């Protein structure tokens, strides 16, 4: 399988979460990928997530329930280890659907609600930081 060139930022779809044209930042310094989640709680053994943020207009405010989730230890760039919930979903880049594991974090103060880390990028993409929105600009069903 040949690797696609992806830039430092792009837009992606997360169809299972009903999120489309979401700003993503490619972060080769991060191992795991993460997504901003406004509210997270466990209810009857299900993880309940609310994807809403007034700063990210493509977030839909819908609540999602995950029966399958785990807890992951995530080490930030400043060395602090956090426990975060992790879910599996799908992401669409270059008109192809991939499985992806995302940790849920609070990123409301961040410009990009999604960080894509090395675990997802490996064997699929080569990062060229001189490019932006390569997948989005080639999207076949642009709105």
C-alpha cells in the first residue's frame, strides 16, 4: 500500500459521530490521536460524550454513547500523565474510511479540536509540513 502525503493541518469526517469537515492537526510528536469532547460521563456502563463547542462550528452538539471504551494513560508534551477515555470510530481522509482510536480530551481553548498522532499515521501517511488541507482540497463531495 502506498502512503499518501498529508499536510500539517487538514479537515476530516467522522461519520459515525456525525461530524464533518472537522479541523485536524497532524501531530507527529503525539503517539495517540485525540478529539475534543465537551462533556464525558459514564452512565450504566456506557460512556456518554457530548461533542459541542461554540468555537468549532462543525461540532453538532449531539450526544453519543459508547459501550466499548477503554481508559488510556496519555503523557502530554510537558510530561504530565493523564488518564483519558479512549473510543474507536472511523475517520475519512482522501475519500477513504479508516478505523481510528481517539482519546477524549478537553480542547476548547485549542484551535484544532482533533490531533492525529503517530499510531494512526504510521504505514498510511507521510507528513509534509509545507502542505495544508490536502485531503479536504481533493474531497470528491465538497459541500
